[in-house]
C-alpha cells in the first residue's frame, strides 16, 4: 500500500484526539491501545482538560486497523508498533477501490470491535443494576434498623422506598442475600440506565446482515467492491456509526454509574460515609437482626463491584469513591478487636487452668495432711494417678485399667 509508514509509539502517546479530523489511520502491529471518550462539551478544549474528563470505553490489541473517524481519543496503553496509513483524498471509498482486500479486513476488524463494545456495554449495564439494587436494599435495612436521619441528598430515596414497602413483610434477620437480591417487582422499579439504550444506536438486523456479508469469500467480495465501491462505503460507514454510537452510549452511562457510586460510596453524605465513618453500622449490628458476618460479606461484594468498574474504566475507583476503604478499615478494626478478645480469653482460660492445677495439687496435700496418710501411701497414690492420666483409655475394662482405678 502507498503512503504507509512504520512507527513506534510510546505508552501514553495520543494517536487520535477527540474532536480533531484526520486523513490517515493506523494498523496496530503490536501492543495495546485504549479508546477514551468525553462529553461533547470537552471536544476542541484544552487537551489536558479533555483527557482528564475522558473515560475508557474500549481496549484493543495486536493486528487490527484503527481508523481515526469514530470521533474518540485513542491512546497507547503500552508501547506499540504501528503502521500509519495515509488515506486518499476521497477517503474510504478511494481506499476501498485501491485496496479492496485491506478494506474487507478493516471492516472485519471493525465488526470485532463492535462485538467487544457490545459486551462491555453489557458489563456497565449489569454493574449499574447491581449498584442500584444494593443501594436500595441498604436503604431499606437502614430505615428498618436505625432511627438516624440520612443526609438530605439520599433521604428522599429512603422515604420513597419506605412508602413502596409499607405493606411488605421484612425478614426478622438480615443477611447479605437480602442486600444483593432483586426487589424491583416489590419496589415497582426497573434497574436500567436512563436515556438511550443499545437498541437506539445499533440496528441488530442490519448489523447481522453485515456480519454474514463479510463472511463471503474475500476475492469475490473484492470483485464486488471494485464493481460498486459504494457497497463497501455504506457498510463501513454504518458500522462506524454503530461502533461510535455504542462508545458514546457507554461514556454517557458512566455518568449514571458515577452518580450511583457517589451516593453509595462517595466522600460526603454517602450511605457508606454514614454507615462506616459516622459509625451507624454499630447501631445496626447491635439490633441483633443482622448476621454477624454481614460486614465482611458486604465488603467482599463491594470489592467485586470496584474491581469490575476498574477493569472496564481503568480508573482508580478507590481514589474516586472512598466507600471501599471505609468498610475495609472498619472490618479490619473489628476483626483485630475480635482476635485480641479471643487471645485474651484464651490467656484467661490458660490462667484458670493453671490455677485449677495449683489448687488440685494443694488439695491433695491437704487431703494427705487431713488423713495423716503415710509417705508410702502418698507415693503410691500419686504414681497411680500419673498412670491413670497417661492411659490411652483410662476407663478400659482390661485388668490393668481396673487395677489402677481400684487402687485410686
């Protein structure tokens, strides 16, 4: 292909920047790049500000075309080797005429990007649903077991839930299953992202047709493209539109996700701040209606949610939302206190055993003194007591066992 340059790209370098136009694309030979998206309001703004407000919406690795016309930022996640491919003046149409096989490969790669983006969209949607369920269920538990007033920004949510469950029978004892279970039917809710959904940006029937079309023999497809390059243009442009639409949708959904994360785990006036920083969890645990392993189990659930968020977004979520650190710190303190109490109890138990042994030894001496037993009787009794303690089965029916017991 004409206009191809081999380049090395260092980790962190920008290949494409959101809001800019490009007359070239890349072929990623090795390494990994991440696709970032920010709200449209940041497009064309200061580069540092744009990147600061961008979220990771895709990752892609080795051996794939990376076009620059999806309107998103592409940044090297690792050191990469790439081919920079200049596009002809008439863009993808002329490129397809000149390089039909490469155009087909590029569309096939784009198809794979759409599949990955669709999967990641599902992960974000599931994470949001899980967060909403946990938030609502914790508020129900809080209202039931604590008389403390919630911060103004989450109090209306709790009041709304109380009205919804006014006639419901709550469990006598709450455990982690109550917190993670789906009560959407009871509460009259649908735990779904607001605004557009995947069906608004992806025509699944047309996309399925494109996938089947791309499985046609490449040589035959190349002849079709040469005969009518508009076919390749249409397929590429529509799939680019789908891919960009899914990525934009994911970026928008992060806003809903972050809003829910902040109400649950945020630094100020969040539910976890009330529970674990202000210590209201102690009142709830003290009610006797919460499983003793509740905090540790809740911590495990929250840790998994944070891991999923980090995996998708690449963000240091613990730094953004301190709720995980709060519950971890509380659990560590309580576990350390419990371990110290157990050790103290074990020490007291050992001291008691030593005291009993000393008392036992003294009592024998008192018995010997009171009965005026002679030295030989004392020695024989102590000897048989020692044998009795050392026997594997001191209550055996064998003659030796009966003899020892009879003497004692």
